[in-house]
């Protein structure tokens, strides 16, 4: 990680060169599935982002925010999230450094989802025990081109007294929605610190509709089908468009795509069960 780690300060009395940290290192994590905005732009590359949304975010706030992707946080939050973070700045935690994350756009890279049980993953570079994790989704009818407000969020689930690891999975139930939405999370440390971390992950329900009671694809090959059991189509790779039914190999195992998407680093098949199933 590139960081401006030291700044020089010279004391007139002693003439001694003192090295001071340029910024406090409180970098601990973010959502990796569905990936948060900061995680997406970090994976695209802060210097050469690919999506128009990440290009705009870098133009708005610079590249350093995406090298410091795991510190969208407030050191002294202590549960006072709504008091400290104003409407329209929820994705940046109210911090000017991350202002690019608050851009009101309908083209942020989004993870395809559908209503029902959904496995989420949090990537913690410095896991902290005794933590609470809250998850919210935007209300039906929310407009992604308008400022995100606290009143736009609907509570889904809170997990208390958690002891996260580097990659921690939980299962939440996504409600009925249509089109683009934001999955919002708050990680509040409980013991030994008031620090809290915030994430905005863009998700897309498409046309909505009633969730399929049996989401697994059920191909029905006919006798004339020359290949009823498709073979793996090569190794998984990032920045590749996968369709439902595509098969890849990763880590010596074979996986089948269950939701069409364009892959990103961090979306390796074992990490995103909403997109891949092992076969």
C-alpha cells in the first residue's frame, strides 16, 4: 500500500530531525462481497481506474483514498453515526478524503442480486474482537442520483459480539426490491475503542419479481444434446464477463456461474457464493 507515511518536523531548540506520522493508521477493513465502492476502485487500480464512476471518484478526491481503502472510519464514533455523519455523506463517513464515494451516480459497478438469503463477506485487514456489525438496504424507490440519507436506509440485520477474521461471512435476507440499491454496513468496535467503519456496496436487483424458490439452475438436456455436462471453460480470471452456466477452475476445483457478472479481483469463486457454486 502506498502511503505518505512520514513528515519531517525540525525543532528550533535542538535542531533534531523528528519523524512524525503524516496520518494515523486506523485502517481495518471493508465489504468485499458485495464489494464496497472503495474496494471496487481499489481493485480497478487507483492510478488507472476502469469504470466511469471510479474515474470520477479519483478525480473528485484523488488516488490516496483508494490506497487507504480500509480506513473509511471515524475514530470516536461510539455509536453516534447519525449524529456525526450528515445526509449525503454516508459512503465517505463524512470524511473529505473519501468524498468521491458519495458521488450520486447510477453507473457505480453493481453486484447482481435477488431477494432472499444472501451471503456477504467482510474483508478485515486488522480484525477486532467484540464488534457489532449492522447491515441496511436502501428503501424501495430510492434514486441513486440523489444524495443518500439516513432516512433512505432500512435495517436488515445486526450481528452483535462478533469476533471477525480476515474474511468473515454472514447470511442476510435481502428484501423485495427493484433496480439499483445500496447495501450499507456499520462495523462498530465495542471493547477498547469507539472506532467505527462504514461501507456502501452497490447492488442491482434487475427487474425484481418474486424470488425463485429453487435458485439452482436445472438444465434438461435432450437426447440430442451432445454435451449435457459442460466441461470447465478454463481458469477463472478477473475482468471477464461470465454468463449463467459458465464453468471455470480455481484452486483445483470446478465452479459454475449462477449469476451473470463481470469478475473483479476479490470475487474469486470461493469468496462469492452468490455468483458461483462448486460442482
